[in-house]
């Protein structure tokens, strides 16, 4: 978790997002593919930052759900999704729409003509 926190810190600062991570009294160890677990956590954290409100918050919690199992939850102050969006969350069209929107946002910054402000 500390590695993920360090990796995402700069993005959060750039977008003025306050991040809260758990402080552990004792270390917890997870039996998982380290690389894949980090990928999932970084993806969730970066989405929580990208789709948040200005000066928003992201809160990460780790709780022992049952003995020997840890539940990691990530909550942000962004608008969230409508119920119909949740139902389609992992469909290809939604993912493609998000990628297209992200590309358009990037492209608008890159493709502005030099005399655009006139």
C-alpha cells in the first residue's frame, strides 16, 4: 500500500486532491500476485483522483473482514455513477466512451491553434 501511495502522490497533488491512507500498527501481508495487485490499486486510486471534484478527497481503508482476510476500500468525493451506468460498468462501449473522452480532453490541449486566444 505504501508503494501505491508513493506512486499516486504526485497526481493527487497536481489535481489538489487530499489523500488519506490507513496507518498500520502491525504490518499486513497479502498472498497475491504483487504486480497485479499494485496494478489494480493504482488503477482504482488514479480513477478516484481523475474523476473527483476540485479539491476533493480520496480515502483508503483497510479492515479485517474475517480472520485472515483484509478488505481494501477506496472512497472519493466525486459524483459517482448512475445506477444504469453501474449496470454497464464493464461493457466494452462504456470503456471505449471513456477512452475517447479522455483522448478528446488531451487532444483539446494539444491541438489548439497558436492564435486561438485572439
